[in-house]
């Protein structure tokens, strides 16, 4: 496999139900189903939805043509009651063997004890991603996540400007995850390929905000995973120059530094797993505009 497909394999979890797009369930299910059979299907990850909307999802999913219903993987956002969440997951998976819930994403009080309690009920074969705040030192929470055998989740944006964290906090999180041996996934504000200023929303007059690029974020993670320095990764994460990035069959390059296929594959498998985006087609379209696809 060449470099770009290696980096992008199952990278983009589809979260079209969430702001700013907030697609209705039926449209989201049909769009995801179509993209699973599209030319970039290999880059598509899980369908993300709140656990409380599973009945609504099931109703729409059952209207799809039979040939498009197989092999779906879902990631659910936790509700307030872990026991109820587990019961809903078990029941759904029993009823829908071709649309299995494989992951749970949860946000808990920022203490090691709360992390341990939140994930204790869930079986080991269910991925659990624990969202942690970035403003404080993440190390104690990451130790608890590691002890529990789970993964960490980082929020890199949102519907208001205050939800976009500084690059220094993101690099601290990535570095701490690598040091702790904890895999991570990301969410929000990553539907653009490169770190630039973009309008906060599609509304006329929407203010521009500095948004992270998913290429910047995941290449910075790959670099840290390969033993690189946090200072270099910080520069990569914040680079806004499209000409600094390029790709060929053997490597992705940033300012001449190569990320070869084997390095990309190792980091994706064991460290930087995916990111949630309210659009699958927009991130892919930007890669096409860059000439990478």
C-alpha cells in the first residue's frame, strides 16, 4: 500500500449527526451507506451516534437495500448511565449482527477515579475512548486510561471559537499519550486537511478561526510515535503552508522530512486511530484538491 492510503485507512469516523452539519438520521444513514461503496471507502471509519439514538438508527438502517447493510461498524457516545449504555449496546448487537457497535466514547469527571469507574462495566472487546480536558496536565488521567486498557479522546474544535485548543496543549496531549502508551482518537474541527484560518461555519459572515488540519495532527502523531521531538512536532502541527506537504508512493513528506509507509502503518495501528468529522466528503475533497488522490 502506498503512503497516502496507509495514513488514511479507516481514518475518518462519520459524525454527520452532530453540529455544525446536524444531518437528520435518515440522510446520515444513507450518506454513510453510499460512501461505504464509494471510491474512497477504504478511508471511512465508524458511524458515530449517541447511544440514545440507537432505535432511530435501527429504523433507518433497516430501510437500506439488503446488499448495503453488511459490515457496518458503529461508535456510540455514552449517556449518563453506564449500565444502561451497556444494556443498550448488548441488545443492539444481538439484534443487528451486521451493524455492530465496536466502540464507546465517553466524557467523565477529570479524575483518575472517575475514569476507572466509567469504564469498569464495559467488556474488553469493546473499545472505550475517554475524552479528557487539555488545559490541565493529562498524565494522571492517561495513567488511569492505560491501567484500564482503554484509549484517550481529544477535542480539537467545536461550534464556538473557544473550543479550539492552543497547539501547545495538543502537542502536550499527544506527547503524554505516546509516553503513556495510550492510543487516541480525535474529534471536532478536523474536517480540513491543513491547518489554516477557515470560517467557523457556513453561515454568511461567519468569523474566521484557526483550525487544525487532520494531516498536521496525524503526521505530528506519527512523528512523536517514531521518537521525534515535541518541538519539531509542534512546528509541524502549526504549519499553514500547503507547499510544505507532499506525498508519493513511498512516503509523505513535510519540509523534506519523510514519513515512510512502514512508519505510517505502525503509528496508525498502535497510536493515532481516527478522527470524527461531520463530513466525510469534505476532508477527502480537500485531499483531491491537493493532488494527493
